[in-house]
């Protein structure tokens, strides 16, 4: 099936993406670019594809963002090993298991060295758990388990430090497959002005089997598998996130409904170290703002479609920095390598803002597509060492963009608003310097293989071998000239 990948630059921002082949990265960029040129229009096919048909105007409710609570009308739960207490009839205490059975707000403080909080209310009930100096460890299950409710809000109190931990195993306590420190069968929202630390020696950090929403707060998450996971979606409005994950940093997947399982990022600050993907969504990954730093990953950002309309993004990956085609990786498949998007239509990457800088292997290097409305150049260079400077200057010697690549590279892709058709530029990458005249808006190979310097050239698509690749992006459109299905093609 034909796959389309589209990349358009429209607004202002900073986009740093690296990946593919041997590990490649971008560390720092000094942005010398002037204000972006206004683009009056985009192609109809880009407009139709943008955001994959999802309405992003209704991602968060007022209640999701509300962090206030009335202490006088809240039930106070004091946690202590074999001595927890609460005066409310809606709270049942058996040893170190505290079960909440009714709608309301519950204030939790104290410590359980081996216990858990269970929410088992009616399916129309909304429950708010306010953590104010709570430290809960469950050696064999979730520290907080939402068995039933309409929606649960976990709020960190102002200035509080809270810690939730799983000890390394999950023993079944009912028919649900509990596998996270916070595990919810229903919609779950995390917010607040305090700090929540989550440690999962086994399993995931936070899992919702419906929507997982985070609108504020500070989070430190260490998980043996995914950091944050939502079946229907993961939606983040704001917050500070430091995530270390054995699989994906942020993960969304729904095998029952292909319209669900998406990730939406409106803002926030993220530092993600992941063994699989930094962020992985089955159908759609949408980023509208925030500061995202994927420190380590197999693939940085992955979804069938990727829409980036704002933010400051820096990615280090062993394979693709951005992947809108699945690829031959282990993302979200518990280590199994499979091409989960190979039979899907609608794969694309759409960036509508700013600067793009990528460095990595040239073996399967791909450039932007001809539909890009901002100038871009892809150049193959002699092998350059880690920490070598990459710098682009215009014909007057003005520095447009510069950054230092963390590891070795043989291919460079740069796009910024000041790259215009007909102008001449000098690109210096380590000890290699090339003068480039933009005969067209897209300079360099637009097909397979690192043939920078031959606009419009390239080879027909072919399957990617593990460990090979190119800087930045991965997709699976069909070769427009030869009609040969391709793999790992840049937008």
C-alpha cells in the first residue's frame, strides 16, 4: 500500500533530531536563525493528513487541570504499617490494604512499607486522591490500583514529596493483570504542584486502560518497562518529567480501536532515557509544545503519523530519530522485532515549525520530500568524529545554525527559514567543508542512499537492514517515479 510522508516548516521553534544506524546524536545548538518566513499556504494533502483527524481542542477538561480541594470536606487517611486510620465509612482498612469505595476527595499521608491503595467505587464515581507526603511500597502489586471508578484524579499537594514503589513482582489479586506501580482500569488524571516519584522494579510506572492524562506536577519515573502508558491515549498538558524506562518512555497502544492509542503533548519538560522508544504511539503522536530531550532510545519519537507544531525537541537514538513507518525495531513489542505499521496507510511526518538539524549514518540517508516549503539540504561527508562542530553559513559569512554532534556521522541534514532557493551556503562538518548552491528548495538526494549534492536524485526504496539507517526520520512512502514500495524514506 502507498504510504505518504509529508514535512512542512511553517512557524518558529527549534527542532533537533538525530538517529539511525550507529548511535548518533545532537547535543547543543546555537540558534542564529532569524524569524521564520511566513508561509501563506500548504498543500491540500498536508491539510487533510494533519493530526490524523483528531480534534486537539478537547483533550483536557477543567477538572483535569483543577488541583484545588477542600480539606474540610475531604476524608483524611493516615498511613502506617498495621496502624492506618480513617474516620470515613467510605474507606475500608484491612491490614495494609486501604480500599476506597465511594466518590469524594481523600487526603493521604504517611508510609506503608508493604501495602496498597485500592479504588473500588461505582462506575459513575469520580475520586480524587491527594498525596501529601505519602510513601507507599507494594512488594507484590500496585501501590495504587484503580479497580473501578468513572475517573480518578491523583493530585500532589503543594510542596509535597511522594513516593510510590513496586518491589519487583506482581501477584494476581483478581482477574485484572496488574503490572504497574499505578494501575487503573479507568480514566486516570495526574496533576498537582508537588513531586511524585515512581519506582517500578518490575513492570510499568503508570498504566491506564483508558485515557491517561497529566496536566501539572513534577514526576520522576524509573520503570523496568514503560514509564507512562495509556491504552486509549496519553495526554500531557504541562508538568516536569524525568523518565528512565526499560522499554518506551511514553507509550500508547490500542489493538481494539485503531483510532485510539495516541499521544498528545501540549507542553511540559521531558527528559527521557529509554531502551526502546522515547515516545511510541500506535496511530498518532502529536506535539504542540514543550521541551523534550530524549537522552537515549532505540527510536526517538514513533507513531504511524507524527505532527509537530511547536516545542524544542532534542533526540538521541540508535536508529531513527523520528519514525512514522514502524520499522524493523522492538518498540512496544516486549523485545520482539516486527514491522507493526507495514500494512497501514496514512504514515507521515508533518513538522510545522522551525529549525531542523540531524546527523547520522549515510547508508540509508533520506531527505525531505519535494512538498517541503522550507529550504533543506542533505549532504554526505567523510566520516567525522564525535564532538565535531557542524556549522552552516550564508554567502556573507553569517552563521545560520551550528551544533555539536555527540557521536560520529557521515550524513547531515539541515533546514531553517534562511535557506532559500538560488542562494549559496557553506556547510562545515568537522574537517569537511562544502559550498552548496540551492538549485532547488530541496538539495541532495530525495531517495535512498547518501548522495548529497545531486538534487532530486536517489535510488528506489529498499528494506532497511538492522543497524543501518540515516539521520532523523523514517517512513514508508512509495517511490513516486518507479512505483517501488520503499522503506525508511525521509519526508
